[in-house]
């Protein structure tokens, strides 16, 4: 699906791509940077990239937020509230699956989305639960957050594997560079800290939306849920960009001393 000549991605593909951009094309140190020659030391996106990001967010909010609201309200005259909601939420589900299949970069996210939909079907068979349908994406986000946090107890956190899996560079070359960097305690600290921040952010998004499910009407929640998602995602990405710049500078100094 295109918007003004640009390719749009689903919210979950957006998460994967942002994690990819965080670690894309690492140097012997931590990451490469696109430096604005007019502002020394400041990492910037091109105007085209910024427009694509804005367009992605606007279209995703429209398809995943406003369209379900319209469908839900139109169907209320013909079906029960639960059935209307189940049909309305098929729109973002199908859109997400289409984008994931198209980009083929977020298979794991696709599985979580399918899991959420299966839970909705179970709710329907067991008598129906509108709140469970509304909390479907929050369940996905919460599980992902727990996986991020849980990966801290493994030999290498999830961010480490994301960095290798989603890099645009040769995967074997990427593994070699990360294996070298992993010998530095500070690099390990950075990877673990980023894993914690992403995990907490995803959990926070899930908690906020779960609370709002019980506080807002169905129409209001459908309209605002995607705004919350992109707000949390945006803050996390902003922190990642700022911290990445600081971490690269410090790691370069550590490696040069060694």
C-alpha cells in the first residue's frame, strides 16, 4: 500500500525497522552515523525520510484507528457490539499482516498478531468479550516487552540479535563485528540497557492501553490507541538516538585507549 508514492509499513514492522536503524551498519565501534555537515555532531534524517515517517504514522493512525471506529459505528445498527467490534478490528489485523508479509522483516511480530486474533476468536466462542478484543494489541505489546526483559537473563539480550538479524549489511560480517564488540564491558552494558528501555516502553504502552480500555468508550479507545502506540514508540526512538550518539563516542574512546 502506498501513500503519495511512499511505501507504508505496519506499526509492528515499524518497530522492527526502527530497531534495525538503531544498529544499521555498525563501525568497529558501535554504530555509523549520518552527520549533518552544517551542525557538527548532530545526527539527522533527510527531509524525505522525515516525510516518510510522518506519512507512515498518519496513514497507520487512519487505517488502524479511525477506519475501525467508522466500521464499528456503522455495524452497530445491524449486529451486536461484540460482533461489530470483532469485524472492525479485522481491518488493522489484515493491514498489519499484509505489511509484514510484504516487507518480510517482522515474522515474530506477525505471529504475535495472529495469536492476539486467535484469542479474540476464543472470546467469541466463549460468549464474547469486547475488552479482550480491545486489549489484543496490548497483549502483543506486553508479551514482547516481557520477552525483551526476559532476554536479559540469556547470554545475549534480544537487542543484540535484532541488530544482527535486521541489519542491511552482510549477516556473517555483522556477527563478527558484534562478537568483537561484545568483548568490551561497556558495549555489553549499552546493549543490555537498550533492551531494558525497549522492554519497559513496550510494557508501559500495554499497561496504559489496558487501563484506558476500562476508562474509555469503545469508539474513543479505537480512535486513540494508535496515537498512544506511536507516542510511546516515538519517545523510545528519540531516547535511543540520543543515547546511541553518546554511547558511540564513549565506546570509541574506550577502544582507542585499548
